[in-house]
C-alpha cells in the first residue's frame, strides 16, 4: 500500500497529468468526482479544487483509509467499499467519473464503462497504460519457461469497447508517465515478480538480475475521455456547455 500512498503524494506535489487535466477542465466549482479503483487518490485528489467532493470506490478498505487520510482538509470524501459496477447503485449522479490503471483488471469492461457513463453528467475519463502493465514481464516468461505471452489487450481494445457501449469514439491522448507503479526494485518487488512467474524462492537472485536489465513500469500511458450519459444539472451555463464536446 505504501507505493500507492507515495504515488498519490507525488501526484499532489507534481504537475497535473493529462488525466487530471481532462477531468478538471469540465468540473464546475465544488463539483463531484467519482474515482473508481481510487487507491490512495492519485487520479482524483489533484483536481480538488475545483472538485468539492470525491466519491471514492475501492475493494480494499485499507486503500479507502489511505484515501481518506490524504483527502482530509482538502476535499469532502465519500468512501464506498466494493467492486464496480456492482456498487454503482450506491453512487448518485456525479459531474466527472474517472478510473485510472484499473481497466486491465476488469473482467467485463463493457459493463464497467456503461456504469461509469451512466453516473457522469459531464465526462468520463479512463487512464490506462498503452500495453498491459505486465507485458514487460514477457521476456522473463520466455527466459524461465520458454513461453510467449499474449500481446493484447491494449488501449486500442479499450477504445473499441467504449465505442461499442456508448456509440461514440473517445478522445485519446498518449503520454509518458514518470511515476513508478511498483516502487523501488527492492526485495518486495523481486518477490512479487518471482511469485508471478511461479518460481521458488531459490530463483530470486536470478529474477533480481533480470529485473535490473528490464523496464518493469509502464511509461507509455493513454488517457481516454468521452461525454457522460447522465442529465446535466442546470447549475450554470459552463457546465451545460461542457457536455456536447469531449
């Protein structure tokens, strides 16, 4: 969990990512953001303000506690423990729905996207790595097991899902992340990769050596965004104007 907290703190101190920019540019002052798979808040807390409330959804109660701690004194936080879209009925209408670095872990991306779109009145923002985050382990699978791993899904597959579900083609912005999603490559990271590769503890030294020569963290990122499907509140003209365009 420390990696997620460090990532969120870094996001609050650094320049806004394209994901934060696309979310923040249509938010009215005091607007509501839904953050699905919120972690410690790296995607949503940097847009507060203008956001006045963030609805944070995560399966992990420890993540929600970390989110709450970082959100304190910055923005009103509503915490919902559970899996999206199963908990979508507990979320009211929001201005912007976003989800960062979750899409590849979703079994039914169509239902996931449909529920996000139905919740948002202004915009939906989806951040994901250009390739599957574990595609960087392909050389290690080949080294240890002689196995070639699938090269898909990719972000283009996510675009196809959004198009099928919503009837519109999402806008897309490719960018490079400087953040580490795995933290420092210490013993914890080596052990995680070793277990992922179905290897015994006696192979950790070899795994560590190979990791030192590889690019483990996904740096090529993509932000997708498209109009929300919920009615637009008649609060001001700027919010209403944000809906038609993406």
